[in-house]
C-alpha cells in the first residue's frame, strides 16, 4: 500500500478497470501532437513536487507510481502543484475582480503593474516605468508574435501607410541556430530547423513588405561581429534566448549578451529577449543580466513561471515608442484581473521565500551532483551538464539519443518526471553537433532533499538504460 502524497491517506497500488478505461478514452479524444509517441501515463493527483501517476498500457497497466516532478509542467509550475499562493488568489481575487478587458482599468491590474514596473517595483531596475510599457498574452508563442509585430511596426509609418523614413532598408532579422520561439505561423520563421518548417509558407517572407530571417550559432562572438559588419545597416532586430532552451540549455560565454546588446545599440537594431523559459529559473527574475547588472533590451517576453503552471499567461515588456497601430493587437485576455492577482501572489511568494536566491545556490549543488553521480559514471549515455539556477540540461551522446522515449519511461518508472530537449543539431561555423538533452527544471520550491531524490532517480534509470543500450 502506497501513501497518497496529496493528503497522507493510504492509496491503492493500482486503479480499477473503469478508471483506467476512462483515462484511455480521454486520451483518444485528445489530439496527439507526438505522432503516436505520447507518454503512456496519466496523473491522478499532485501536491508540491509529488505526483501520483498511473500506467495506461502494458501488462502492468493500472499500476500507480509515486513520481517527483523535475520538469514543472514544461518548466511553468514554479511553485509546484496546489500551492497556497494560487489557491488564495482564486479565493480572494476571483469573487470580487470581475473580468474586464484591457479597454477598462482594474484595481488588480493596477496593483500588479505598480508592484512590478512602478517606482521601486520588483523589475524597475530592468524596466524603468518611464521607459517601458506592458501587454499581456495567453502564451509564450503569442508573446513572441507580438514582439515580432512590434519589430515590423517599427519600420512602418501607420499614419502615412508607408515605410518609416530612415527604416526602409531594415528588412533583416537575426535569430540563432537551435532556438525555439514558438509554434505559430509567424514565430516558426525564427526556427531554422527543417523538420518544423518544410511544407509550410514563410509568413515573414511573403509580399512586398516581407523580411528575411538569418541565423548564427549561439554564443559565437566572432560570427556575431562579422554578421553586424556585413548586415548591420539592414538589420531590424535580433531575437535571442539568454539561455537557449530547446537547443539543450546552452549558456552563452561571459560577456556575450552584453556585447550583443552593444552591437544592437550601435547599429540601431532592436534587441528582443525571449525569456519565456528563463524567467525566474536562473537564480534571478531575468537571465538578461550579468555581474554589471541588467542588460538593456527593447522588448522582453516572459511566460511559463509567470502563470505558476495554473493559468496560461505571458507578458511583453517593450520600450514606450514601440506600439501597434490602433486596435491592431487587442487581445481578449490582456492582463485580466484574475491573472494579475495570480501572478502577483506568485511573485510575492518567490520574493518572500527567497526562492530565487536559494535556487541559485542549490542549482550549483545540483549540477555538481549530476556531473559526479550521473555523467562521469555513464560516459556512454551523457556528454556534459549545462545550466544556471534551476534550469539545467544534460546532453546525451549520439548513441543514447536514439532511444529518448525509452529513457523517459525509465525515468518515470524510477520516480522522476523530466523532459528532453531536441538539441541544436547541426550548426555552422565549425561548431559541433548538439544532441538532445535531459532537462531538469524543477519547481522553485524544490529543496536539497527533493533534488537528492531527483538525482537518485536519474541514477537508477540511467543504470538500467545503459544496460539496455549494450
């Protein structure tokens, strides 16, 4: 008999046939975005980092597993499941706040924006209130698409319905190999992977007002300097992840991001920072920073952790001169009161609990343990550990990368729920091929003991996986 991690009561080691069939039927109704390779598990209940999962197929279908969450729901549930901050927001904000859209102000929205962007606000060092304004979206992809729209509007004179004087030739956007900026038709243009783009029209390149997107290997300063020398005069904007996520948690060399910001500034190009994944994950709110403080950007997109894994929400923070023509970017859910109350409650919990500071310290310990206990003993499976704070990745070897679905199942069977990033693949300028990486991005509430459980589960799963690879 297992103990239910949600309420401490005994829980069965297996579920009944009726519940199992209901879960299977639900899976059949749900569109499968994984080409038949969706995980054969379902979550029955969760609290904090602990999840009760059940296996849906095979000879032991219906068996219940106790699993520790090392992924945070695509790195979004930064306070884990069932946190009191989220519950209190729903209990206190929802009954009184209404559902006004962005055309009408609200106290909840005002309280949130003053707390983060007002004088002395949480993010005032990055985004002074007299220089930036904010818009809310439903997802990271939508946020990046709005950022892209702001870039396009910056080279267009909406009053004259003609290219903006002095910006006529700014028809180039720079992005980076291995980046992931979303799945919408427009944001796919920022992804240079054939698998995701072949057969689909390039929304940015069509028509007389199209722009071209060019790509460089991330972190290569020499390639960056060369690009700006050759294309700086035609560059409209640069889109960058401060730490590349889907590429395998790639951390740039010291000074690279500040150098990039300086190049953009000197060439009058906009710098767009995609912090959808990195927000509140690297030991601070924003990864666009270094030892000298915040690195200035023109547009920053945040998401995932912002909604606590409870509500789909993102934010676009842009310089005040960047805007979209009248009513051209109205969104039904632009910072609705309930979302604002939820976000503010979550941010206060992060600050009051010193969760960001703690994740910076414990993240270093986690990477050291992963190197010594996981990577070093299993060189046939892993290449290296990379990361910052609670955003970490362990790159697989070529040999191991062919069996990612099996490895993920073994992790679950050994009590760890984690995700794999695709890796950057083939890169230019002589940089090596980057294989998929195991992403370890637990909720911020994870303590030292929780991280120990995660490492132990990964060790056990890896040992079995390595035996199967032989």
